[in-house]
C-alpha cells in the first residue's frame, strides 16, 4: 500500500516511523515532512492545504491512503475534497470530513454538540457583537477566573484565562473587535474548572472505536507550569491519575456518547478524536475536542502501540475497526521537547543541530528541522522530541533527559521538571 502523510511535525515523524514498520507499506510520502521523515519516506514540497497539488501526487504516485496529521486541512475540508472527486473517492482518508472537524474548528459547535448529547463539559455562553450585553451579564454571574475562547482556530492561542472581571469584560470586547481576526467573531465564555488535565485519544471508523494510550502534555514554557503556552514541551504516558476507574468513566460518559452523537448527527467520522479532559474531584469533564492526534503526545503514545498502525487505519477506512487488534505495551513512555530559545515568542531558524552517534534508549522525532546541504538545521520553535520508554514515566523521562544534553544547537531549551505535578 502507498501512503501519504500530511504534516511536518514530530507527530508526523512518529507516524512515519510507525507506518514504515508495517508489512503492508510500499511507498511512503510526507507532505511537506521534515529532516526526520525523510529517513522513512519521500518528502514532497507541498503545503498541507494545497489540495490540488495533493490530488495530483495522489494520482501520479497511486496513493491508497492519506493520513492527515494537523487540524487545518481537516477543517478546510480535505476529506470532503477527496469524496467529491471521481478519481479520489476510493482513496482512504484518515481524518474526519469538515462537519466532524468542526468539533475542533468551532468551540461553539463543540459546546452545543456536548450539551445536546449529554457529555459533561463546563457551562458556557456563546457571544457575538449582537449579544454582547448578555455576554457581559453572563460574565458577571461567574466566579473568577474567567475563561474566554475564540470560537475558531487560532493556532492554540485563542484561549484567555483572566483573573479580574473588569479585564475579562475588556478582553471580551477586544476579542469580538478582532483580536484573533475572524476566529474571535464569536467568543465562548466558559465556567472555569479547577483540576488536572490529560489527553485521551480514540480512533474511530464512525461506529466502532479503539482507545489509545492516555497521555499528559506540558503546555507552558516554564518550569512549574509557568509562562506562556506552547504547542507542548513534552508528554508522558500513561497518566497515573487516569486509572482504570477514571478511564471507565471517560469511556461511558464521554467517548461512547461522542461516537454515538456523531453518528446520530449523520457525521461519518473516520479518524482520531482527541478528548482534552480535566479531572475535577476524579470526575472527567471535557475541556475541548481536537480532531487529530496531539503533538507531542503522539511521540510518547506511539512507542506504546504494539499493533500495526496501518492495519488499524485500514479498519477505520473499511468500517471494520472492531475486528482489528489493538495491543498496548504496559511500559511507560515519555517525550522531552527541545525548543529554540525565545519560543513561543521570537526565535531563530536555520541553526545547525549536532547529534551524538547514539542516543541510548531513545528515539528522536524531528519537529521543526530541515535538511540544509550536509546539515540538519532548526526550522521551527519546537525542534526535536526525545522519546523513551521505561517501567514508569519517571524512568522513561530519565532516559530522555540523559540524551537531551547530548543534542546541541544554539540557544537550546527544554523543561527539566516534566512530571513534577504527578
Ligand atoms: P483549549 O484550547 O480549549 O484546550 O484551552 C487551552 C487550555 O486552557 C486548556 O488546556 C486548559 O488548561 C485551559 N482551559 C480551557 N478551558 C478551561 C476551563 N473551562 N476551565 C479551566 N481551564 C480551562
Ligand atoms: N498537545 C496538545 C495538542 O496537540 O493540541
């Protein structure tokens, strides 16, 4: 089988690494990929939303399956584009159609979906310029801090958590005034929930689902979860507090109603569902949906997946996921992200990365890297994800940290306290 992976981060490198191990794979392509993915397949200089160029390569290279890594092409309708094309409609696309992708593409849609299907989530009100006054009085009825979310995609930056009411009212007006462009023409005001978060992943063919290993990522740039939000500074899997009882609640109250709800709404959802869960007094509540795998969670989770990922994807495409095997390694995994100094603010690109001959016990998944002549250079804020296994997450982290010090590039930074809260 020939497969095309869409995307260019650590998640896509991890997919490429895993897919390459499948006996079912012939040719593997990655658009656009990075220096790491080039080791497992052919990188193509095609953007993730260049649907016409993707179409051409799928036809030219006889691609059987397209695995979509990031959310933007899904929200922009890549799966719908394939279904609407006579020559492409037989190609399997792993990732939902745009109506399904609205679970991530519109926070207002996701909240409405959860309330309608009885899925536990924070109370909310959606506000536009037309009901601003109602929004202000809703805010005044909430307890601090105040949660304001841009409805649309905002590259992970669209959520504000504000301590004071006057500031929250001000920010609400600014968001509606275009702080995040079109994405904040609608703002979701949410009740603040206090608890500890984890990332739950399911793969579904639209009817059946498989639950992948649970993970926890670390979003803040600074030690002790301080400073600005990033795409993710590392991840561990499994998550001690997400024990069997907790996961049973997640499955019964959240995963099953979500898969059934999509079906009832006539959405034929094929792909990953990422449930951002917060545990409030050991009760799981949905913070958000994403319609893809997490990054850097994938770089940890994938190490624990014993089964053939391509076989599972075939199950998604054929609608017989229930008959496919999902085997999970009981060992733990951890990922430490090396980032460029200055990230998530201004940072440099193009710095040469030097690698040691060996990184014992770890796998390096490239995030923002590219090949430049004989060198591999930095090409993004998040540069290399160092993933390792261990008996528990602390042991896995220790291995990643040992190797973190051996990889060098200018102004390298990483968090040294992952797992501090567990
Ligand atoms: P989101 O993009 O919706 O996941 O929000 C980003 C982050 O903001 C989450 O990972 C949470 O840490 C935090 N957050 C979002 N919604 C809430 C909420 N209702 N209560 C508390 N924290 C929240
Ligand atoms: N690590 C969180 C995300 O992928 O959105």
